[in-house]
């Protein structure tokens, strides 16, 4: 039944060779990987205004385009840097791989932890912002923001569990629609003012105490604006998802992406300056600008709809990026191994589900409020930017190939700029939530290293060194195979277990734990009637109504005479029933006994299935 | 770690022979088994008032003692009836056993379902009412009612998981204190009025439209009052919990219990009539009466405290009764078998936990509000009363022993009276929640019968008939034992599995599922270096990255040449790690493979444990 539901929701499983056809070129790669970065236009500018308006009122509008230009400077620097990364790391993994290769394991793990946090926040912030857009246009939905956000996260999860290509078709067009909507709005906005339209004076909230334009305030706004840059690393992480030639496609997508962000981010910043909207209670910034320019006409709803959709789909960038990152880490033993396995539809199912679960928790805790979440955001991605750039710089410096100085300069400058940004964000946003991330990342690093150490330890314990191969002789020290068949009744199941036991050993005992002498003698009598002469029956009484302890005590007893090298196989019937609810009625004791027995290295548990019919 | 916590909370496990000393006589049996019945004095009278005051105002007080006398009539009839039941059913199980023996399986199952529902409601109602008492005296606690109720339920669960006798010591004294407190209040109340005290006129809430005293109204109040009788069946269910002579002790307890209820219920009804208190927003009835009589002195707080405690402990009656009932049902296959097993401390742990869980859900849904829960209450227990009485009547009628007519008259009259009560409650309380129970009980009956049918079907499939014993020859049709060792790498674990395989069979193959030819040839090369000539290695490629399917396909293939009678043992290593969190990192695939393989009756899964050290 569960399988059927899974098929309906997720579609038929895909063949391994289908991986190739799931990949994308520039046309679909651009919208899939860019939606995070371009959609941040919807909140980055707004959050800058929200930092400044309460402090300096209408002066804020003047500052916005200036700060925006600084951010766009970093954008282009990152674009150039990451094109160099794509060229040199065609297998994806991004900051994690680059840092690990060039700066060592600690740096790689730090980048991995930082990026993981950031992907999760991308989902939480983008969905919350998307919900904010529609609740600006449709105010009746406002009280249900958290519920809507959670449902959207679950829908995204389902979509991604269905597989990559279908995601691209499904999620590609809206990105283009959003770009078209915002370009139209920017053009229409400029034309309207050029035609002589004078925007109304803003309804500014009263500023309690007018503050001077301090550096700290500008830096705080800058920190909020930096969220516009999150997501551009997604392209370099996803190079293997591109069709061949994958590097060329990825580099083209990164360039186009940067140009689009440049136009949209700067354009909307200038519009905010011209039209002087006040985001907050009245609604989101983009929606208010659209209202000023288009009134409540078709284009107003078109901007609202595409902004909403692009934000929701922005979360999808993380659904491509996070599972890929975590699977790269898992393959190298830095995360639980089940995260490295592709599911039926060739996506990394476990990673997708994990991402969704944590994002939903964040959405619920922060009540789907963008301004609350924004404090946690960006710091993670800027840490990974810094490590990645530094790693690339070290690479050029060490290798000293063609044009190494030019390349090292690009990445070195990138590293310096992003380091400054990390410090600015950590300091200015510390009390707004950055502290959570500052604590969380070291904890994640600790856990990652612990997992890695464990897998390494297991690997070393299991490993056979090349020189040991010749020494191994599986006939040497063969185990002495002894069998115990626990029975609590004489029935077809126990007879079957005894029959099976005969085929694997000739040193067998049947074992019963009796509650009292009455039931013991009844069983002994029945057993005698079976006439099995070569399998003695041992009965023990359990003062604590336990099952496992008497068996383990017996094995340890002189009576059983266990010797080193003996391997004891305990045969346990496992009932197989046809309906799931019947499973509740069986095997509870078997499950418990098996768990306890397997704590002992000289005991093997053989589960012999017994099919029961449903009547 | 989990075990340690369990020990601290629940104490050391008790020996089977300790069961005897866990039993109680009259002195402790009375408070343990009576608290449900006597505590209902705290809400039964009050809920009668709450039905009538909004309809007929002050006229309500006149009716209360009259309805109370009718209810007390039923009480004495039930007492006489149940003494006859105790005499004839010393092994407990109460209505379930009596109905099943005399009226057939359907009646027994119906009684069992009805009683189960009632026990659960006893916990929910008693705890909610207890919380209502203290929040009447300490109004600041009111907003936290639900939380307090849930915590109390959990504390009761813990207390009961510790074992029966300790419960009796812990829970016995407060019952006596409550009886003493209410007797004092009744005496003081009468004396005060006899001395010439005139109670103040009641602050009656305005009655919107004064209604006539209709029969329906009186019956509705009667239905609420019937909740006073719930719990007296607990004594007959718990006969085996008494010290020898258990029947005599149980009958004495039942008699004493009835007398106590008679005095307290009638006494407080008359006090309510004299002092004309208005329960509701101002507080609970008993607390308001105590305030009128004692002011805010010591006795006021003494009544509040003992009423609170007795109500909380009333829930404890269900903690003795429900697990016992459900274990009797489980032993006969009417409930999942794990409910029939005593835990470490000789209580029925699973039943106790189940009861707590469902009661907490009810408390949360109904916000710990007694008036909301009361509609669901009493109908279940009156259905079981009816079935039990009818069953006893049929017994006397069939057996026709000494004085059978007298005995049959008592039980017959009881059956008629309780049948009438069931109808009255179902009709008058239908819209207040009785409909939930009316729907729930048939569903429960359906489930119980389904479970029973399943266990019976399994029993028949497994059973060896007496005449078949002689035919069984475990040497006949011996299985042909073949072994498959799946390996995905050459390491100490796979070598160990191969070694073990050698001891149980000489028809072994090693099996590998490869992702691509590269990994396959690497594995083949390594395997060749092990020089195992009698175990061939078979490699299959998996187009779907699956593990189980290729193995099952291989077993079904001509290449493997499976023949009827072959028993295939698949050996799977199970990693045992030292810390719980490491478990997450292992065995996920093993668990899945085992589950799939065991769906096939000719495949045995042997789990070979491998201890890994923590480094």
C-alpha cells in the first residue's frame, strides 16, 4: 500500500542510464540554478530599507543605490572567481571540495557545514518571502502564513523526489516570466517618471529619534543586502548536472546570471529611491512599487504572481544543491552513508527529505517571518565564499601555471572582500540571529568530524592490507558450528526450525524458557512424542519472566560447555503476515531477542520466515 | 543509558514470586479500588446541578436529593449483583468474562470494548475534575489546566509502572483522608444549620426562559448523576489482586465501598440543597460548600486538598483495572499479545502506557473540561453493567442451583435497571458526546474480533493435531541447504561471513552487485587473491542501483538452478557499535535487505554480528 502511494506521488523508478538525459543545458540550467540568486531581489533591497527607515527616515532612499553598487561589485568579483572554479572543478562539490583540496580537511569541513546551513536557510527564507508577497496582495491569507509556507515546502519536496529533469521543465518557465515581469516594471517605472509623473510623498512611520547616518547603520544595511548574493555558488556546485560540455555551459549560465542580478537589483533599488515606498505593514517592497507603477491592473498581479513563484522556486536551488553537496560529503565519509545514495527517481532522496524537515522546523520557529530569518542568513554562504576563494588563491600560488598571477589576483581579491563581508555580517547581525549560526557551524563541524572519524575507524578495523591477502585461509580456524532452537511450543513453526537446524549442524539443542513446572512438563511430553533423539530439549525456568537472559546464561554455563571458536547459531522463526496491521500482532518478542543476542559476537541469529495466510 | 533512566524511575525488576506479596487485603484494597467510585461524588452532584440550574434556576436544588436517591437505589442493586459475580468469578476479568461465558463471544467482546472506553474516560474525567478542584481554590493555576492534567497523568503512569503494592501504600491514605474530610463537612454542615445558621441566598445566573420541570430534564440530570456509579465494577475485575481469601476480601470491600458512596453522595446532595451553591465560574461544588461551612480556614483547604488528591488517585483505579482487563483479553487472543505480558515491576507495562496515552489525547482534545467529557462518560460502563447482569441472570437460569430464583431476581432486576440507564444516557447525552462512544464501541468490537480471528487463523495454521505427532519425522524431506554470501567489498567482515558459511554448508556462492564494470573487475581480482576455490563469486550489475532485486532475480534464474526443497541461507553481517548514534551510520541497507528477503519462505537470513570498537 505504501509502495503504491509512493508510485503515484513520485512516478516510476528510473534506470541508471537515465541520469544522462536528466541533465540540462544553458536554457534550463539558467532558470533552475539562478532562481535563488535572482529571487533575492525580492527581499534584499527591502531588508536594507527596513534597517534604515526606522533610524533615518526618508534619507534611507538615497543610500540604497549606493550600497547596492557596492554589493554588485562583490557580485562581479564572485562571478569571475567562480568561473575559474568551474573550469578547474568539473565534478561539483563547490566550496567543500575546493577548500579541502587546497586548504586541508578542516577548511573543507567548515565550508561544508557553512554551506549546509545556508542551503537550509535558503529554503526557509525564500518560501517565507514568497508567502509574504502573496499575503501582501491577498491580505486574507496573512494569518495562515506559517501553514502555507509548510505546505509549499512539502510540495517542493515531492517535486524534487520526482527527479531533476521534471523539476527543470516545471520550474524553468517561471524564472523567465519573473525576469520579464521585473524588466517590464523597471522600464515602465522609468518611462512613467520621464513622462512627468510625480510619485506621492511616502507615508513614513514616525522616527522616534532621528539618528545620524553612521557607518554601523550603513554596514548593517549592507549585511542585509548581501543576501542578494546567496545562491550564485549553486552553479559551481552543480557542474556535473550540466550536459556536455558541462564546464562551458556552467560558465555561460554564471555570466548570464550575474548580468540579470545586476540589472534587476540595481533597477529595483533605483525604483525604490524614485517611488519611495515603505515596506512593512502595507506589504512587500516589490509589490508596493508595482502598485505605484501599474495600479491594480494585470501587470500588478503578474509581478505579484511571478515574484511569489520565483521565490518558491528559489528554494528549489537548495533542493538541487544541498543533496548534491551532502552526497559528495557522504561518499567521502563526512556524513551518514545513506545520504550518498540516489533514490528511485535518481535524486538524493534522503538529502531532500532532511533538507525539507529542517527548513520546516525553522519556518515554524520563526513564524515564516523574513526579517527574523534574515539575521541568520548570508553568513554561512560568505564563510564558504571566503574559504573557496582562499583555496583557489592557494592553488594558483602553489601551481604557478599560465597567467597564475592574474588568476590569483582575482581569487585573492575575492577572498579579501568576502572576508570583510563575513566580519561585517557577523558583527552587525550578531544580535539578530547571526549568533545562532556562529554557534551552529562549530557544532556541525564537530559532528562531521566525529562521523568521519568513526567511518575511518571502521574502515581500518575491517580493512585487509594487501600483504595480508596471502595469509588468509578461510579453512584455518574454522568455527565449530553449534545450533540452539528456542521453542515455546510444539507447532509447525518449531518443527520447521528444527528441520532447518538439522541441515546446518549436527550439534543442536532445543531450548525452552518455562514460566512454571506445569507448562514445562507439558512441553516435555509433547516434545518426546516427536521422537527426535539427536536434539536434546533443555528447559530453564525464568524467575523474571525474561526470555533472553536465561538463554544467555545457559550459553555461558558449564552445562553448555561453550569453547572458544564455537559459533552458536540461534534459529528464530519470523512470522510473515499479509497485512501491515497484522505485523503489530507478531514478532515483537523475536525482534527484541534478536537485538539482545546480536550483542554477542559468537552468536549468529538465523531468521527463518514463516508465511501466514490471511483468513 | 535508557536502561539506567528506566531503573531510576521504575526501581529494580521484581521476581515472579513477588506477585503474592504485591497483593492487598481489605485495608489497602478498599482505598485503591474505591477511589474512582467515591471520588465521583466530586463531580456527579455538580454536573446534575449544571444541567438543571440554567433551565429551572433554584428549583434545581429540590430535585437533586430525589434523583440522588434513585441513583443510590441502582448502586445497592449493583452491589448485591457484583457480590454474586465475585463469588462465582474469582479470577477477575469482570464483565468481559461473565458476558463471554454466559452470553457468547459477541457479548463478551462488547463488554470488553465498553469497559475499555470507560477506563480511559475515568482517567480523563477524574484528572480533569481534580484539576478543576485546585483551580477553584487557586485561581492563578486556571490557564494551565491542560498542562497540569497531562503532567498528572504521566506521574500516575510512572507510579503504576513501579508496581501494585507501592501504589497501594502511596495511594491508600488519601482515600481515607478524603472520606474523613467529607464526613466532617457533612456533620459540620448539618450542625451549623441546626444551630440556626441561615445560608445566604444564591447568586443565581439569570435564567433566560424559565422552563417547566420536564421528564427529559430530570433524566438528563440523572444521566450526569450516573457517573457516580462508575468504578464499582473495578472490585470484581480485580479479585485476583486480593490476598487469600480473595473473594471474601473483595466482597467486603464492595460492601464498604457502597456504604461510603451512599453516605457521601446523599450527604453532599443534601448540603447542596441546604447551602444552594452555584458551581461554575466561581468554582467546583464541593469547594463552594466547604467555603460556606468552614470559611477559608484549615478545613476548607483540607477538603480541597483531599478532593484533589482523591480525584487524581481515582484515575489510579483505571490503572489497576484497564491493564488487567486488557491482559485477560490479550491472553485469549482478543488483543495484541504484548498487552498480556507483565513488565519488570510485575505490572502490565504496555497496558499502562496505552491507557495513559489515550487519556492524555482526550484531555488535550477536551481541554481538561469535565462538563465536555461527562457526555462521553458512564455509557460505556452501563453497557458493561447490563451485559454482566444479563450474563449472571442467564447463568442462574441455566444452572438452577440452590436459591437460583433469588439470585436470578437480583441480577435480573439489575439488568433491567441498567438497561434503562443505558437508554436514558444514550438519548439524553447523545449530542453532548455520547454519540462518539456509540460509534467508537462498534469500531472497537470490529477490531477486537479481527485480532481474534487473526490469532485463531495463525493458531490453526501452526497447530499440530494430536494424531499428527506420530507422522512427523524431521529427517523426512530434509532441506537441501545452500548458502549465499553477499559481499560488496573484500574485508574482514566478508571473510568472516565466508568462514561461517563454510561451517554450515558446502554449497556456497559469494554474490556481488556491481555499479559498473570497473568496480566489478577490481572486486574479482581481490577475491581471486583470497584463493577460495570452492566458493565461486557471482557478479551482477544493477541498472536501478538496487541490491535486493538482483539477488532475488539470481535466485530465481536458471543459472542458480533453485529446486523445490532447497533452503537458501543468506548471510548478512550486522555491525554492532558501542554508541547509539553510531547505529545511525550502519546497517540501514542490511535492515532493508533482510526485510525483503524474508518475504520468501525458502530464504533464511543469518545475521552475523561484528563488534566494532569506538575510536
